[in-house]
C-alpha cells in the first residue's frame, strides 16, 4: 500500500488531510531549493513516508543507511560511515533555506530536530520562535594541534561553519566577521585533532553580560576531509540554532 495513503497526520495542531499534506510536500520538493537535489528529495520523502505510515521506530541512522543508501548490513558501521549524518545535516540546511525564502506562510512546516532523524510537521505560528540576538560575531577557530593537515582542516571547517550559519540564520540574524562597537555576542572556539578523532569546542561569549552564554563540544571520527567538515559544521550550526531560537516564544532580540 502506498504510504502516502495510509493515515492522516494528527499532531501539532495540523488539520490537513493526508492528501493535502502531501500536496504541500510536493510543492516543497518542486521548489528551486530542492528540485535540483534528487538525493535530498528522496531522503525527505523516505523520512515522511515512514513517519506517516506509523513506522517512526524504523527511522534511525542504521536503517536509513541500509534502506536508502544501499549500505551492506554485513559491513555497515555507523560510527565509521558518516554519510547518513552528513546528508541529514544537508537536509536540515535545505529545509531552513526553503522556509527562509518563502514570502507567503506555508500550510505546514517540516523540520528535523537536532539529535533526531524523525521529521516534525507543524503549522507555522503554533510555536512562536524568536532569536535571542540580532547579531553575532564570528572569530576564526583556533587549531590546538599545530601545523600540517589539521591546520588545513580547521581552516576549511571555519569556512563551512560560516557558510552554514549565514544560510540557516542569515535572514533573521546578522552573521558578521567584523567587530562592532556594540560588543555583539562572539562565537569562538578551538579544534583538536588526534589521529582520526576530532574535537571542536565552541562557545558563544556575551561581552555585555561578561559571561559565556553557550558552550558545547563536538566529537567526530574519520578522515580529515570535506565530508567531516560538513558534518561538524552542521552539528555545530544545529546546536547553536537550537540555543539561539527560543522555542517557548519568550526570547527577546538583543544587540
């Protein structure tokens, strides 16, 4: 049976029928943001069909790797193969870009929360979201390991993180590499590399309050390559976005 016809969605205040919901999704997939990204379309469709068919328990990194990316069950190790995590990070980025570009409020809003692969479908406005700051200042990441391949990796991670933050938050939040007189909150951090283990320590410093507003560490294993930069930058961006956006609707813009 076609998963699109199995059951309507009844959550987050949505009153759309299954057919109406898929019409909205098809409109999203046909948009310029997704139309030329067939892998992202397949991934989002896969996740939504699993969710709407009542099989959320089948939405996990291992199952996605086997069912969608053709990994071999006899050799697939999610700790060594970051493909699913990288692609989910890219999907989050495209969803954010799609909704940021809309001029008309859509009937539904699809997102994939940090730390989960299960899509959340909500009606815009049911959960007010306000950014905590109007502007943040990016400072270059420090490489604590030294010169060599790790230095090239950290420089690339710096570029990837800046690009992700601008694309995800740029419409409502000014992301700048230039200091200002208003002492905007400053995003800074360091990276350590030991063999195939990378640890990024990132913090958001609020000069006005004289304290660290947010701090987190991100550990990944793998070859020092572009896909690992993308995975780390995506994880940092997702976590920072979760902090910057007040999901309770009580956040206030500040300089």
